[in-house]
C-alpha cells in the first residue's frame, strides 16, 4: 500500500475512533445534536430523520471496512498469509458487507428492523410514506 493510502486509512481509522463514543450516546438519546436538522443538510426533515436512524448500522459497516483494511494492510503481510486465505477473507467480508448494507438501506427507507433503530426513533412518523 502506498504512503498516501496508509495516511488516508490512518486518518479514517482515527476519525472512526473519535466518532465511536457518539454512537452509544445517540442510542440512549443522551445527546440532542441529532434532534434538529442542520442548515447544511439538503435532504429535508424526513431525510435527516432517516439518516440519523441509520447511523448505528452505518457505523458497524464502517468499522467492518476499517477492520478489513487493517487485515489486508497489516495482518496479512505481517503473517505472510497466502493469497487464497486473503481471497476467502475478502469474499466473506463482501458477503457480510453487502448484507449489512442491505439492512442499512432497509432501516433508512422503511425504519425496519426496529431492533436496529435507536429506541427513541423506532416510532418515527417521518418513516411513514406521505398520504394524500
């Protein structure tokens, strides 16, 4: 991996570690930061509500990607694992990644499954389609 790739990955991992404490606070509704739509958000109130609902699942997806990057950049070369082992790890990662991504899309669009949505957002009326 190039130096710029390592620096980018390191910054991504650092930002992920800095953001990690916010997920439990959002889950327990200990912060009101996410309760109002910021002025820079162009998706409207319904879009913001859907985005906030997906943050915990999205964080799981991001940390999974960081772990896979760590495996490919550090662990596999350090242990001198074979290419076949790396390919198996990549395929397992891709299956899990796209499964979690599909669940994240479901939470964003339909507010389902409820157990993956923070408790204070489970009965979000913004998730219901508009009625004429």
